[in-house]
C-alpha cells in the first residue's frame, strides 16, 4: 500500500477564530485561494470553494442532515469527507485533510510524487 504524504498549511491559530456561518461553513485562505471549511458533528472538513458542476459558491450552500455539503445553485450534494457526488450526477469535489492541533488548524495537501512518485 502506498502511503500518502501531505504538506500541511496552517489556516488558523485556533478553531474558535474561524468564522463559521449559521450553515456551519466558513471560508479560509489556502495558498492564496479561498477554500471552505465545514463543521459537522465533531468533524471539520476542507473542500473547494466552488461547485465543480456550475461554479456555485459552496459557502452559500448548506450541510444536510447526514453531513453532505449542498450546492446552492442546483442542489448537487457532495461528501465533505471524500468529495464523492452523492446525488448521482458524477462530479467530484476537491477536498483536503484537516488536522486540529494545539498550535492551529491545518489543511493537508497531498504531495505529488510526479510521474515516478510511486517508485519512492
């Protein structure tokens, strides 16, 4: 099994300083781009700012009763944990790992090994 490696980026010093809206979605900056953080139960998830279907702003959507983010434009639903489109349209939502540590909230971007990265 190939072990995934991540480059971790701190997006906040503490979870309490992230401004989650009533819909439990916040916008933070990662490498100069906006991404969303979603809170569901005890978890925090990082995912793309825009819906891959038509570019709807996911921060304006909502999180449904089972923890999927719902796009405000066409109501496409995506798992915040794995990016899978659960409403059946076949799209995939970019998502990233989140770790909450004593010194901050981190989002992990999988490091690309390039064409021959699997050899390492």
